[in-house]
């Protein structure tokens, strides 16, 4: 962890982390689009068991790190819901070729 000596340093570090978070989310989204090619149905794309596994995993990680598991779960739920919709679109578009 970085030890900051001013509000400006704190904000600068937050800005760096925000950029990294967006980069990681974009990378995850790219992988999700690839996953659609390996699925056989929309139900398989939705993968409710996998989603529950991920949510449990990130909740446990949040607890280990002293971060609100509810906040992490909420963030991941939003992200996963959006990415599932993207993957469904990719899956359906692959069927049209």
C-alpha cells in the first residue's frame, strides 16, 4: 500500500487505480466475448452456477481484504449482468454466420 502525504497524492493514486480498474474490466470483457464461441446455448451463456461461484469467491476475497463484501458483490453483479448480455449478443451473432 502506498502511503500518501497529501490529499493530492491520495487523489493521484486513486486516479491511477481507476485507470487500472477500467483496463482490467475491458480485458475481462474481451475474454467474455471469446467465451461465447465455446457455448452451445443462451442458457449455457447465462451460467447461473458460475455466476454464483464468482460472487461467493469475490465476497470471500473482500472479507479477507477488509472491504465491504456487499459492495463488491453489488459491483460484480452489475458487471456480470452487463457482460452476460454482451456474451449473449456475441453468441447470437455467431449463429448468424
